[in-house]
């Protein structure tokens, strides 16, 4: 099969012929219709996390997949050949930017019928990250106030909609050009991070969801109420700051979860969660999709179309 690969760290992405994945008893094989790209892809590609997540080469790129089941393992009972599905596979099964992918049954969900494969491929990693941060880590509830950094990004656009669904009051940091977008998604207060210091605008918040790290994360402790919760996807030692401000702090990597993804699919079906697509690239131009990702200005998700819909 053809796949988007790298042959070593720091290499350009290219399309090459590689062996198709083999079927496992607890998994299905998917004919991939679309995949999406995520910052972790370029982090791993650059070798920044190779001590924690070493890659074997050739490495097939991509963690988000949407497509149609073509084969079913002997232990699989919830899915059948012909099902339209989407998923964020685990690290061993990663390799979504390819003609075929293998996904464990436990990591799989039925694709919502009211969206395309390209839209579905934009959801799993970002959606699971947002839900696990807001619900599993912080237990966000109706009436609480949350500050979501980078609200126009892949995770942020979904987090805003989820927080609105949960009944929270939402502030978010974006550039001025994306203010109307995040308002349309449910943001109550929009902060232009280029013109305003967010800690001068908001205070006494129940939660901050950080996707930036560094000084932005450190400054975020200032806006939390005592007992508040800061959740970040950027690993950093902040125990002293958390203790100083009397708040809780978590940083985490999202976990693949088919049941949770199925819940997000229900929200999409009910139109409470809408995918936001920045751009779509052809399979042959997968390298350009990753170059665009590296520029850091995508609004929503970048998708790669593998099979025409």
C-alpha cells in the first residue's frame, strides 16, 4: 500500500510503498478515506520525544483516521465489514496517512452519518484531548468559568463547544482575526492575546485549559480561584506554582477511547459539536500538510484526503 512516511528523524514526509498492516484478533482493518495532522506528528518527526516515544522506520505518519472497515478480527463483535468508522489509534497502530490502517476495536467508533470522512478525521485526537481535559481531569460543571487558551486551534475549537455543552462560561485567547469564529462556537469572552494580557482581563476562574505551555501556562495560575484547576497538554514542572496559588494542576497525554469517541459522535449527530476544518490536502501533497501545520496558524484542523468521497 501507499503511505506517507519518514525514513529517519527530521526527514521530509514522502509517499512510498510499504507493507499493509496485518489483521489482529482484537482489531479491524480500515480502508482509509481521510486522516488529519496534529502537532504531535511534527514533534515526533523532529525527534523531540524520542526518549519517551521512540519511532521505528519507516514510520507511517498520522494518528486520526476515518474510513470503512474491510476486515474484522476474530475477537471483534461490535463492528462489521462495510461500517464507516473513525478513531485515534494507539501508538503501535499509528499510521493513518495511508491507504489502510489497523485499529483496535476498543479504540473505534461509528462515524456520524451527518459528516464527511474528512470532517470525521478531524475529531478523534483533538476531541478526546478536549473531553479528557474538561471532564475527566477538571470535572467542569454548568455555571463554572473556564479560560481556554488557543481557542481557534484544533483542540480549542472543540473544547469551546464542549464547554458550552456542559454549561460553562467560556473565555478564550485568540488573535483578533479569529474572534468571530470562536464567538460562533460559544465563547462568551474573547481575549486578543496580541493586544491584551489575559490575566488583566479575567480572574477567579474555576479552570484553565492550556495548550501553549511556558510563560502562558505559568501566568494562567493567576486567574484561578482557590481550589481551581489548571489542565495542560504541555508537560512542565509547576508543583510550586500550584501550591503557591492553592490550585490543582494536571498535565497529560490523551488516551485512545472508542466509547468516549462514540459519545462525541453522538454530540456531532445532535449538532452540538461541529468540526472546524482549516484546509484539506490531497494524499500526494501530505508533505505540504505537515509544512502548513509547522507554520502554527491553522484555524481548526488540517485534513489529508486519501480516497475521494
